C-alpha cells in the first residue's frame, strides 16, 4: 500500500471529483490520500505538502502558472502537473 498525498486543484467540482474517482480506481493509488481543492487559495492554506499536485491552469482566483510557482516555493519537492 502506498502512502502518499495527491492534491487536485480545479475550480470545476465535476472535473475534480471525476479525476479523483479515476485515481481511486488505479491500483497504483491504493492507500493514497487524495484531496480536492476548488481554488488556489484553498490549496495554499493546506499545511500538509502534497507529493503530487494535479492543477488546472484556469482557476477562479489565481492563474495556474502563478500557483505552480507559489507551490514550488512553498514545497520544493512537490511534483506539479498542469
């Protein structure tokens, strides 16, 4: 069982939950903690670093590129997929 954290940052709840469901069905993600955030501010307020972040480029409050930069500054070891 893997013990890692995946964050999904997407302003569209339907898309975010769909991605989460796909990940939950992957054997590779068994045991992973998967959290969904609906905007960049909500994600940045989380005090736990994610191992992997799946991020939409167009968020309601901050651009994906800027959020990617802020994420890498706060958590340099985090892998970001835009």
